[in-house]
C-alpha cells in the first residue's frame, strides 16, 4: 500500500497509523533516501538539485519495490514522487495499491506551517498553491482518493482499511 499526496497531506502520519492497525511494516521513502545519502532532503536539493534528487528517489523506490515481493508494507512517498511518470509506472507494474490523501492547498499550507519539517519546495503561499495544483492531476491517478479535511489520522487510516477491504 502506497500513500501519495502533496506535502502536508499526512502520508507519514497515516502510514504509521496504518502500520499499527494492520501489523505491516511502514517505510517513508524520504527517510530511506536520507539514510542512503547521509544527508537531508533539503541538503540534497541544495547541493545537487531537484533533478539529482528525483534520480535518487526513483532508485530508492525501485529498490523498495524489489524488496517487497509477496510481503505487505505501508509506504509513504514524498510529495513529488508520484508526479514522476517513471515512479507511477513502476508502482503500476508492481500492482501496488495507491492512495491519494487529499486536502485543499490552503489546508495543506496551513499544516506545513505548523510543522517543524524543512520542505525544499514549500516556498511562499502562491508558489505552494501553484505546485499543488500542478501535481493534482498526477495524484488523481492513484487507485483510491481519501479526503482528509475534518478527519484525524486514525479516521483516515480506518477509512483506507475499510475502502481497500482489508478488515
């Protein structure tokens, strides 16, 4: 099961909740990249650029998908990963369930402002909204869309489990 969506959508939080509820391992792709590279996502962007980061991201995703085999896992992708056609194709080929955690750009921006997480592409409100809207058509290609506004993390996780018929 792969969680996709824009920054602030709750992919990591919902992923951890799904992991607890299902008893499946959880992995955040950005954390995998940071561990492999021994530097933060922000440092990778600043030192190597977005194109280099996207290559590292695809390599990490390909490796993760290859490790899955028949074992179930909850995976949270970074906000831009599902907007890359090669990543979407890789997930499709692997037959993995994809869930788009959706919320309006205003809500996502508000959530990001409350977090102490560095986000290299956050920018100002206008740029944030533009990037969010640019990526939205990609996210809508996910197999399932869950609206997250007005729901807590546990409610979103429960909805994902129910809608996927896992319990």
